[in-house]
């Protein structure tokens, strides 16, 4: 994994990676200001964002978690026919709210979210916290942003040994 990742890193990227790894290693406690790296391979840009700002910079798709849609799924899972589940949701939330939840959901399906869902975002935060408290040295999250033809953003965890490999950039966006 590290070997493949470093085909995308330039010397100034490795410098940024080393700086953020040092910042993470020197942190005394868990907090929202810890770094997360985002690598846009199309533009050869590596940027750092604070964990507390990640959802603003890379908004997760939470349309699936709408209460109206979750209630519908729960009713169907409990054995209700789909038509009745829809009717019950309309009675509980109102038809307009249900239509709006569906509209937002289908709009999100048409937009490129690259699999970056609320569940994946929360899993990253949970895993980051766990790793912060249990790993020595600590691992830094790096999100490889999806390019055309890829299905989702890919998350990698980098340790202090990661910035030492020197390779040149081989891939560009096509």
C-alpha cells in the first residue's frame, strides 16, 4: 500500500507528510485539530485539513440517513409491505417531508460523492481516535480523492516510516 501511494507523492508532498506526522506524534491529547491529509492526484495537490473541518471540506453524503427513509427501511425490515410502509411514513412525517427526503437521496445518487457517506466519515473519526490512543507511533489518515472512473475515495493510514520512500509521479488524470 505505501509503495503504491508513494507513486503519487512529490518531494514537497513528503515534506508536508513529515510535518503533519510530527504534529500528530507531538499531540498530548485527542482533539479536533488533528490533521487529515487529502491527496488530489489529478492536480498533484496534497492538503491538510483539521479533523474538525473535514466534513466542511469533504462533505459526507447523509441523505440516506434521513429519518423518513430510515423509518421506511425499518418498517420494511419488520415485514410491512412497501406500500404500507410508505403510507405509514407519510402519516408520521407528512407526504411533503417524505418526498423531499427521497428527492435529496436521489439527487445525492446522481452527484459524485465517491462513496463518502456519513457512515464512512464517522468510521474515520472513530478509527482515528482509537489509533491515537493505542498506536505508538501514531498513524495519520490520508484520503486519496477519487478520480474519474474510480468508485470511491480511499483511506490510507500512514506511519512515520511512510515519508521516507522517494518515487516520482507516474499517474495523471485521464
